[in-house]
């Protein structure tokens, strides 16, 4: 029974802290652009690989030097 006297206030305190952090995130604009973040995952920002360049030519060069 004495364990509940400690665990219940701790659980309430953790719940209030989580609620406070949620409202802080709302106030600071963390949830403003949910669709934009989902779309940025799909955008490929890397340069496309060169089509004419292959690794086979490099392997042939190493074979002729040996």
C-alpha cells in the first residue's frame, strides 16, 4: 500500500510533464507543417548517377597493370 503512495503521485507528475511538453511543442510550431515533412521524405535531393560511367572499365585497367 505504501508503494501506491509513491507511484500515484509520480505517475501524475509524469503525465502532467508530458502534457506540458505537448503544449510547449504546439506553441513553438512543431506541428504546423505535417504534410510538408511527409513530402520531404520522398524528394530525392542527390544528383542522379552518371549513365556513361561504369566500374567495369576500372577493373580492366587493374588487370592490365599486373
